[in-house]
């Protein structure tokens, strides 16, 4: 029987995505203080955070983390205006960002738990 190369590759991408997801969310949380105001580096911090979250949006649903991908899109929606306008987040945007990050964390936790269960069951 030939190995299922597509399945193996997809599983490797899923594993890589899953193993980095929590760290990316934590990295975003650690940047919250740097995302608003007029300090040097705020535009770069917003851009880096936007790109990090955009990556989660782009790959999440494609590798079977649909809820995580949708929740990341909600986070991205908060960041996109500041990113495009090359500015820091306004106070209300920062509040929305924290709420969306909480939802992203919850979605990721559920799907990571499901992925772990599936991989231990041989699925």
C-alpha cells in the first residue's frame, strides 16, 4: 500500500500550525501596550501584529481550524484600519482587540483540544 503523501503533508502543516498558534496569540497579547499611542515603533508593532494575525487567518481554515480562522479574521478586522493608515490603535480599537483576542484564544483552545484528541485516536 502506498503512503498517502497528501495526507501526511497536510498533517505536518496542521501540526506546525497548531504548535505555533498559542505562542502567536501570546505574542499578540504581549504587544498590546505597544499598539496604541504615538510612541516610536507603534506603526511597526501594529504592522507586525497585523501580519502575524493575517497568517493565522490565511492558514487556519485551510488546515481544518475553521473557528480559529474566523476568530482570527475578527482580530484582523480590528487591526486593518490602523495598519492601512499606518497609525496606532485608538482606545476603542484596543478594547475591541482584547475582546477579539479572548474569542480567538477560546476558539483555538477548543480546536487544539479536538486536534489533539484526533491525533491520539489515529485520525
